C-alpha cells in the first residue's frame, strides 16, 4: 500500500528560527505516523538544512520550478507561510484532500492567513492572542496549536540547585540584555548566547541541559518547562522575568513572547535574575506538570491530525481556484514582497537596504550641513555677545559721565506733554 503524502510549506529552511524549527518538528511527527513527507520552500541552505538533508524527506525548491504539482495529489497539506500555498494553488494547480493553515503571529505579514482559509479544514493559531485576532478578522474553525516540546524533553529533566551558567537564546537580543550579560560576567557567572548574535546551533535538550537558567521567549520557553530548567521570559518586547504561577496565564496568552509586560534596565535585570533565582526553583514542578499536560508535541499533533482526518469535508482546491481566481493577483502579490520566487525577495531586501543607505547618507549629509551652519551661528553668537558687551560698557560710560548728569534736565518730560 502506498504511503500517504503530506506537503509542508515554509518560507525557507535555512536559519534556526522558530518557524523553521517548528516545521522540522512537524515533519518528524508525520514521518513517525507513516507519511511520505514533502517540504516545499523558496530556499534550502546552511546551517539548518544541514540538519535534515540526509533525512528521507522530499525537498522541493519552488524557485527551481522542477516539481510537477499537477500530477500528484497530497493527502494533507500543512501550510505555514501560506503565501506559498497561494502561489501553488493559483499558479501550479495544487491538489489535496485536507488542508491545514498554520500561523505563528497575528501581526507579521509572512504569517497572515489567506482569504480562503475558511474553505480549508483547520486554521492553527499558536496563541490565544493569535486566535482572538483571527476571529476578529472573520475566520472560524480555529484550533489552538501552541509551541510544544517532544516527549524526549520531558524524559530528560535536570535538577538545578544553584545559578552558575546562563544561556541567552534569541535572534533579536535587546541592548539591556547584552548589557546585563556583561554585568553578570563581571560577577563571575558564565553567560552564553545562542542565535544570530552567538552560537548558531539547533536548540535541543542536550544544549539546554548545560545551563542553570535560560533567558528567552517563544518555543524555547516550552523546552525549558519540559526540562525543569528555570526560564526568564524577556526579549525585545520586554517581559515579566521568571516564569511562575502568577504570570503564567498572561504569558501563555501572548505565546511567552514578553508582550504586555514592561521593559527593564540592565541593572534591574541582573538584580532580578540573581535575587529571585532560588524562588524560581519552587515553581519548577508546577510548570513541568502543566507543560506535560498542555505542551507535549506528540499529543498535540495527534489531536490536530485526528480532528482533520475525522472531518468529513474534503477540500476542493480546484473550486478554490475558480472562486478566488479573480482575486489571485491581489492574494499573491499584495504582500510585503513578491513571494513567488526567492530572488524577488532577495532583491526586495537589497532595494530596501539601498534605500535605507541612501536615506542614511542623505541624513548624514544634512546633518553635516546643519552642524556647519550651527557652528557658524554659534560663532556669530559669540561675536554678537562680545559686541553687546562692548556696547553695554560704552553705554555705562555715558551714564557715568558728567555730560549725561548735567544734561539730565533736558531729558525730563515737559509737563504739557505728560498731561
């Protein structure tokens, strides 16, 4: 019997970002239940692609236009960054029985869901915040599918007793966290960075178990929950600090992103991290048990697949094509860049960089002109002040002179003039 086929889409498989790592987890789950996995993207590259290139997946680089989508029918499509799904439906006549639309943010253009999402089997939202926003936009059949950790994480917990080694896991570290790192290192703590500004490796249980504390947001928070490692939720949006029972629900609603919490200074971060570390240890059992119930990947994935397979609706993508074809160019091309091919995206980035550089050069030029003018005005001001001082001295000399004194009666107002 031929294996069932699943097509998974994502913008690229290149960096160790949340969406890309998430896709690899989903691919692995499908493989475990016997599906033949196809991954379609605009770009496969190092370092992340090195982690999976030897797997038995079928890799489809859409930009090379070498795969015949019209002569294959997929049992399931798991669409992340669904502008790719737009392109495959309207340009490549994609065929499938079941379609899942996944979004990881209610705000990012890359994560917006298609106009036809209600015609699909299921829309996955990564947080309550995302789900609420999708409902406001008129979408239904939304299922909460949050970041999760694999079973292996829950079986590899660590016993943390004191604070010595700290990991910062982030692709967008704010200045105050970088400054806090320096202060912590001056206090003899070991602090390592993972992400664009540090070590570029796939974050897993082995990596995290080297540390007594992790400063991070997003998917890595669930990893730490499962491993019983204290986690300090803080990044570019700010954050509450140590994850505990009091702030857990608010953190969960906003996908452990740090949103809706205040920002801290570097010294405030350092003091909070050191002073409240022991208190954070008392929350680890509660957090672990909660995560085991709610954030086990295999369990949550099974719920999604069972829901989709038990759904009587079979998606007719040909019908979607017919109903929405007059809107297809708006659907495909109204995004941030022309997503249909990767070079278009790259060129868009380069154009943006050129524009930014041009504007920066212009500002620098204007700034130089303004500085020169300011210098000139300041010099003139000094000269004017000196002239005023000299005039005031001369005026005072006149006031002190005998001539001024003896001619004072001439300056008194005439009595007739004052009437």
